[in-house]
C-alpha cells in the first residue's frame, strides 16, 4: 500500500469524526476546508438536528440497499465515496445538482442515486437531498416509514404546500428526500413548469453544503431526461452489466449536453464478495 | 481486447452465470459418461509375420535368382489381404455371412478393412492388427488373415516366377528364330556374291588406279606419236618441194656458171657480137629464165599444197628416211589406240565390279550387325531363362520366400480405442471448456456490455465508476448456500464420474 493510499484511508476513517466548518459568507472549498474540531454527535448541522427522525440501524440500511459509513472496506462503499469525491472536484467547491439516469429500465439508477446521496451524507460538512423524479416508477418513498408522505406531485398540484413539507428525513444523518408523490401519467408539464424551476433554485440556493441528487427516469423517457438535464449541473448515466448496449448508451449520451456528462456508471458488475 | 481483459471478463462472467456454468458442467459430464458406457468395446488381436528372403539357398544362387522386390512390403500386404478373395474367406470364416445377408458383404468388408491395421516393424516383420468387439472373433480373424496372407503370398510369388519364366522362354524362342533367319540370309548373300569378300574393295581401287594410270600413259604416248606424225608429214612434204626446186635451180646455176666462164673466155677472143658469144649469152638467158620459172613454180607449189613428188624427190635419201619413220610412227599410233581402247574396256569392267561390291558390302554389314545383336540378346536371354527357371523352381519348392509367424496371434491386454477413462476425464475437461467457450462466444457476439473499459473506448467518455453488486446480508447468506450447493454439485459430478469409471474398471458395468 502506497503512502498516498495510507493517507487517504486514514483521512477516510477520520472523516466520520471531523467537521468541515463553513466560513460565514464564503463558500467552502472542498479539499481545502479547514478541519477544526472533533464532535461527538454525527448530526453536526444544527438546523437539521431538530427535525431528524430516529436514525436507521445498520440492519435497516442494509435491508434498504443503502451503504453505510461503517462498511468502509466494502468495495461498493468505496466506489460511492470515490464517485462523490469526483463530483465534488468537478463542482469546484460549489454544491451541485446531479441527475442520475439509466440507459434503460432496470439499470439501477435509483440505487446509484440513493447511495450517492448516502455517500454525500457521510461527509459531516455536506448534506444530501434526493429527489425522486421518476414519477412513473418511483422508489425513493421506500426509504420512508410513511410511504404516502407528500412528494413532488403534491407540491405541483397543491399551491399551498410549502417546500419544507415535502422534504423528509429518512433516518440517515444529513440525508433528506423528496418523494415522487402520487403517481401521475403525464409528468412532462411538471418538470417544465416554473414551479419546478423555482423549487430547484430554492433547494440549491438555500444551503451551500446541500448536494441535490435527482433520481431520473430511464432513457426511454427521453423528453423527461432532456428537461431534467437542463435543471442539473451534472448528469450520471447508469449502464448495467450484461444488460445495456452501446447503442442504448450512445442514444442516451446524445440527449445530454456534453458539458454536463460527468461519466458513465457501470453498475452491478459481478464480483465475488467477501464472505465472512 | 487484451488477453488479461478477456480472462478477467471470463472470470466475471463465469461468476455471473455460475448456475449455467455448473449446469453445463453436469450435463456435459452426464453426456460423456453415457457415451462412454454406450461406446462399443473393442478388442485388438495382433500377430507378426517374419518375411524371410535371405534363405540359405539365396547366397548360393546369388546373381542367378532374382528376389521379389521387397519395397513397401506393408502396401503389398495390404493389397493382398484386402483383396476380394481373402476378404470373402474372412467374411465366411468370421461368421458374418451367417448372421447377415450377403447383400451387406460389401459394407462388412469395408468395416473389417477399417478395423484392420497392417504395418511393418523393422524391415522384414509384418504386423497385422484386427479390432473387434468380440475378443474370440478378433483372435480367429487375425489368425486367418495371417494364414491366408502367407498362402496367397507364396502362391503369388510362384505365379509371378512362372509367368516371368514363360515370358523369357517365349522371348528366347523369338530371338532364336531371328538369329536363324539372319544366318540364312548371310549365307545366301555370300554365295550370290562370291567376289564380295573382305578386302575386295581395296583391290578394286588399286586396279582402277592402275588402269587409270596406264590409260593416261598410253594417251600421252598417243599424243606424242600424233605430234610426231604431224611433224613427219610436214617434213616429208617440205623436203620434196625443196629438193626438187633446189636440184633444178642448182643445175641451172651450175650451167650458167659454166657458160659464164665460157663467155668470159670467148670475150677475151671475140666481140660480143660474135655468134658464139651471142649463143652463149642466149643460153645464159635461157638458163636464168629457167631458174625464174623454177622459182615461180616453187612458190606456186607452196600455195597450192604438196603434190606428188617427182622421182628426184622420191629418190632423195632423207625423204626416204622420213617416209620410213612416218610409217613406223603410224604403226605406233595404231597400237596405242588399240591399247587405250582395251584399257578403257577393262576400266569399265572394274567400275561395274566396284559398284556391285558396294551394294553387297552394305547388305553384308547390315546382316552381320543384325546377326551380332540378335546373337548377344539371344545369349543374354538364355542366361536369364536359366535364372528364371531357377527362381521358379525355388518358388515352387518354397525356397525363395519364407514366412514365419514371429509372434503368434494374441489379444492386446488393454481395450483399444477411446477407453472409459478417456470419456470420464474428457467429460470433466469439456465440462469446463464448453461453458468457458460459450461464455467467450457470448462476450464476443452479445452486444450487451460486460467490460466497463469497452464503454469508455466506444463513447470517448470516462467511466465515472464501476459499481459492484452491493450484497445484503440475506443475499450473502443465499450466495454462501448457493456456492456450497454448486460446489457440492460439481464434486458430486466428479465423484459420480470417478465411481462409474471405477465400476467399469472392475467390470461391474
């Protein structure tokens, strides 16, 4: 193991106990953030502490297919940490809106989006907000105890509904979600509406440490992807082992602006696990 | 794709399709074991025959008897054994024709040929191997093959020698006839041309040369005699004329002289008018006229040709001598002419004789050449005929080529052909290789992506990350059981294969 790798591992271990303190009036610069003091409680962002629900246990997270910081040696966890670092570097210290879409149905874009959010939430200086934009086959609500909690469709259809009413904690520190809400067939209008734009602007500007992850529909809904990619800073395209073809990937990439393409996530590569 | 990438992709894909891989492994093993059990057993019997041509007699007969060409003995043996006669006998002996109708004889023959291997070991040992599912029949058929091969070979050798002898015998007879004919022709030619003998040609040439020389000498003499004749003639005519003219003029001049003396004497005494002087003068004048007349006459004679000489001339001794010589010369000319004619006749005779000799010589040379060639060939054939006779006698007495069973017919200890163990081991190997091959084919031809780096190459976009499957505890537990089960299935398959092999080995199956 090289010195750099050792240092990285050490930093990774320590990150759970370190706080990145944002400087008032200035945006924190990733990688150069000042490490100040150690904290005992994992929830270090005070505004979130008051409405945090009971944190999910390791078993609950595993059941929901969400990575945990305790599984530091798990290759999947490391992969998501690396992906997070890559995005943070690309964003140059700014928070970012990341659209995660798959080249076809069943490629696991929701899994990637949920765990990418979890990876952001590992970092005590950052928060993650996952928005379920896959209104036809939503999945984010499964993270919640109350699956019928109001989500995007309710927000669009009910003018009185405030943004904070659709943001729900999921039992993971610094991790919030907006579910898809009730199912609707025609959804393009929602994403093109001013309200959607307003929602995204608000969410992005409100907290500088908040990284917003949009769990988008698969590429078969190409119009949705075009609209959603306009709202996002970066787009991650998810292809799945032994399912996606080059043609599908090419079609998907054609629909997305090259500037926003951060890369392709090759999901579900079979690897022999560590069986203890 | 790099080999490392292919290997990694194959491992990944094998894990991904582990149930399929194990399934194929089991199916392939089951199939090969079944094939191994159903595969007909085959027993091979073999025998070796020592083909000995170096018998004790052979060195004694070296150069006299010709050994059969031993090149590619196995090929010859194959032709003999696979011949219709032996194959028919073997079919009958092996009992095939009893169980199956004779229409299938052709197919059975081909099958037997395929199961029979004929090879040579070293220079003189011929090995016959025959494979059959019935060990007893394998033994019997191999034995029969060896026996029939020996019989057939000896018979073939004897027949070959006999045919060779018959052929040489016929050739000898032909050449004997030719030789006799040539001898007769020679005799006839010699009797019809007696002067045609060795050296005749040189003799004729000498004779011809002699005749030519003699003819030339005679011709030369003749030419000389003729020239002499011409000369004599000219001399004779010239002598006559000059003698006649000169004698008369001389007389006239003598007389004139005398008269001139007399005139001179008279003038001493008399004047010119004296009658004596006048008379003398008249006489002188007459004589002078006479001389002139003679001169004119001579000139005229010269112009008009010779004329019969007059008596005075004839009485001239020189003239007479010339006439004698001329007469002699004419006799010589006649003699020479006659001689030349005779020599010419002889020359003609010699030339015709020479021509006759030439044609006779050519024919003689031809006949002599034919005779010599035929005689040489005939002598050679006589020698060969005796050699062939010896070879034939040796073969008929089985002395030329002997066959000895070097190694009696025996059944090979192990079963030949693919053995059950081959099927068992092959099944395990194929059970591994076939799934890997199928997975490789899938990697090559399935458009669905299995190698992450291939995406980056195809779309010129970096792979953000490759996410492995996140195993939940339940999944891990299930995987653990699944892997244990699959391992057990593989082990059970291998154990089954080994067990069936063992049972087969101890002949339970």
